């Protein structure tokens, strides 16, 4: 497995733990607040029943307990069960049958119990009002609270999975995008380094003619130049992605003459005197496009005008699928690009940094053209 994929799995694993742990803590915090609110509400309801029971007078207790019993029945309709007694006289009894009465000390007792397979919030309170002993037992079903908390838990789990999946895809493609240029540059570095090492070992063999020594030395120089070019492209790619560009007035004619010196067989047609941009980056863009064109065709023409810069060659056309992928801005590995080179993505990033558009046209009869549009729109 590639190193960047291992790093991705580690980072993504840490991300999953952090996200799911955060959602779990959030759910736990919300659930505690909800439970606290339910308990406060139940305590207030239980106190109202307690005060109602405390208002019963012994001489009128049988008649006045009807009000307490009616109140208990209304509570029962909402899932609350009540038993209230005054001096041993049960004024209202709507408590669950399976719940046996327990001796309650003075003061409230609050706990969660399981009755009939369901969870109940139970509040039991005994207190004296003068000479009267008031005992109130209050039980409220927690089914609604459990349903709310369970639903929210599943929502959080689903949201966590969706969010983690989206971020995982984003992280994967981002790391792959970052790693791909590094792999391409490493592949390009390997070729000149292999040449330098090979010819250096050849020189160390001894007993070589002067012609062989000169040839080996010239090959080392060429490989070193290639290595320098690749290194420069690596630095340029870093500057482009960091946005470190310097806009200046470029003499485009002089730049085309410089390309003509490097590639003597190309044709140039310059109808543009100056161009605003980063000189090093613009030259890298034109150099990459020209190098690709020279590598593919035996006729290459560079034309600069107010519309933009065109680099044309008469070589074999690009594959239609590759052409579509390039114009859509997709990054392609060097193995797919073939002779057209990996530098196209560098060119696209340079053009994007200047606010330009880079497009390619290719057909068997008309050859291949790279067009860098430097005006906002020509259509």
C-alpha cells in the first residue's frame, strides 16, 4: 500500500473517532438536559398534588378527596399515576398495580424504576402539615422521553456516517491530488538521475577513448540540465499553488525568440508586443506546451495575438477521451498522457493563476493546438 494511502487511513480513523465521540458527547449532554427538565416538571406536578392533599380537612376528607381523585384521573390520561393519602386515608389511588407501596421517609425520593417492562420516573414524598401525615406517590412513564432520545441518537449516527463519508471522500481525493504531482515529479527525476549515475560509472571504468569520455560527459550534462528543468518545474508548481506570482510587463516577442533559440525548428508569429503576467511562469507555460508539441510533431508553430497564444503541431492527434478529460480539467497520470507530457496540468494551473483559460483541440486532419485565452471572452 502506498504511503499516502496509509496516512489517509490513519487520519480518517482519527477523524472518525473525533466526530463520533463529539456526537456521542453532544447527545449525552442533550439527553441529560432533557431528563433534568422532565424531572423538574415532574417535581412541580408532584408538589401541586402534595399541596392539594395537604388542604384536605379530616372532617371533610371524604368529600374533598373527590377533587384530588379527579385531578389524579386527569394526570393518568397523560401517563402520570398518583397515589395520595392523608393520615392513612387513601384519597386517590391510580398507582400501577405491580408497584408495591414502600415506606417513605419524610422528604422526596426521586428515582427511575422499571415497572411492567417500561421505565418510570417515580417520586415519593412524605411530610407533615401540622398533625397530618401526607404521603404522595407519583409515577410518570418515560416512554416519550426514551423515544425522543432514541430517535435523536439514530439521527446523530446517520448524520455522523454521512458527514464522515463526505469528508472521507474529500480527504481521499485531496490527498491523492496532492500526491499525484509528487509521484510524477519523482518519476521524472528518476530518468536523469539514472543517466547521470550510469555515465558516471562508465567514466570510472577507465581505458576510454577521448571521444567516449566526451560523449559520456555530454550525456551527464544533458541529464543534469533535465534534472534542473524538473526541479524548476517542481518549484514553479509550489509557487503557483501557493499563489506566489509576480505580475509584470512581459516582452512576448523576446520570450518567443528565446523559445526559438531553444527549439530552432519551430515557427513563430507574434502580433502581440506585451503581456502582463509572471515572467518565469509564463515562460514555463510556453516551454511546456512547445516541448510537448516538438515531441509529437515535426512542424510546430507558436502564434501570439490579442486573443491569446496558440501552440500548434502536426503530430498524431490526442485520444478523444484524453482530450475531453484534459479540457474538463482532470488530472491525468503520465502513463495516459504519453508524448503529450505531464506538464499540461502545470500549464493549466499557471493559466488559472493568471485568470486565463487553456483549451486543447486535436484532430487527425488539422493536428493538435493548445490555445491559451488571455482575454475574458472571445465568443
